[in-house]
């Protein structure tokens, strides 16, 4: 069923969107685990981890600031790289 979302990659809410989905790479269960991890961390912190960005670029910047830059080769084949 995930293949249905490969055209627009609108499979997750922006603030919980996994890096592979954000960059337009193939995704699976690990993307869901990433979203769950963000949610659980927010529950512990008592605040949002990422302010809801209105764009992929905005969220990519927030993610890189929080987690460090991802290896470029990892997302080079992505639709939105």
C-alpha cells in the first residue's frame, strides 16, 4: 500500500515526517517508528520536538539542527533531494 504514496509522499503529518519520506526516498515500517519516536519524546519533554514547518525545507532544517545532518549519499536518490 505504501507505493500509493510515492507520487507525493504525503504519508505522514509534517512534524512527524521521517527523513526518508521528507526527501522522497522509498519508505516502510522504519518511517513509522521514527514518527513514534518523535511522539514519545514529545510526551517526555512536554513540548513539540519540531515546530510544525509549512515546507519540506523548513522541516529538513529543523531536523538537521536537532539530529545533525544526514549523510548526503543516503538521500541522493530521493525525489526531493
